[in-house]
């Protein structure tokens, strides 16, 4: 009798262990090959992405580099099933100057492009990008104070349209030299133009190699106002931005 119970106990233990191992394999497979979750800690992509947004990034969109793997072991070079991002994609990438850091920006320049900012207007290959003023962005801080920020709708040559913010006129990077994007690299900019350290800052970001891309931002699956965290369940009722939950990133 006791021997039978002992055998059953061992069998149950093996089944439980099998489920745990299977769950771990599925989790790492999902994270490595399909989607990875990120949260937005800064306002550099406002108002497309807000502080406190939690997003899913599709890792299969551009193929896989060693940065696609958990902990990024340098097991291989280049990309497998490589595909280039399109102009206007919102992309997570590893910072070229420090590949332990993840950044998220919008692709505005492709290999061979000439990029320049002239009086706050993005210029691609000597042609100003179309933009029109839209309703101000209203920002609310943790204390409930509000601030209105000028907002533009920008439309890239391929028709991708999104909004950008203009905190001040004639900001530091509103007038730049011409940036010539090297082969195999991309030019990234934040939508919050005066509050974004991006490819315009060559000493800190610069041109981003294809191999550094992690994936394309696809979905905001959760959003909670700045200063709160996903684990603060007691504050969800007042802090969740329900209108952003399960919204596509464009």
C-alpha cells in the first residue's frame, strides 16, 4: 500500500516538474521569437507613447540578431530572416553606444537618406515633411497640474502619419546639419522632439545599425499614469488609462 502511494507521489512530482519545464520553455520561446514586453519610463515618444505605458514588441518583424536572445549572448553575428524596418515604424533597439540599454524611437531615415531639421521641420532628402497643426496635447503631472503643449501631425513620404510635440520654438535640435545615413543603418527620432535624445545626437545615439533592432512596437496592453507601477494593484481604479489599454502603436 505504502509503496503504491510512494510511486503515485513520484509520478505526480514528475508531472508537476514537466509542466514547470514546459511553461519555462514556452515563456522563453514566446519572449525570444514572438513578443517581448517593455514599459515606457520617459516622455520622449509622447504623445504616441506615455510614461506608464506597457507595450508588446514583435521580435519577428525584422528577423533575429543575438540581441533577440535572453541576456543577448553573442552566439552569432548578423541577422537571421532579416527584414528592414519601414519609415515611420516605432522600434525598440539597443543603444549603439551602450548595448545594455534599450531605446524606443521612430524610424525617420533609411540607409542613404539625407536628414536635417530646419526651423523644427523634418527634412528628408532636401524635401520638408508635410505637417499641420492639430489640437494641443494636454499633459497632467502626478499632482494633477496640467500643461498644454503644441502638437503637429506629421506625414512621411510613404504616408505614415503621427503626431509630434513642440515644447518650445527654436529648440536646440530644431536646426541641425545634414545627417547622411550610412548603409545598413537607420535614423531614429522621438515624437517629443525637444525632449528626445535620438539620432540627432551623434555622441550619444547616432545612426542605429540593423543588427541592434529588437523589434517593432505593436500594442499598448496596459497603461497606468506616471509615478505608478503595474504591481500597485490598489491604485488601478484611479490610475489606469482605460482608453489606452489594447490600443495599437502607430
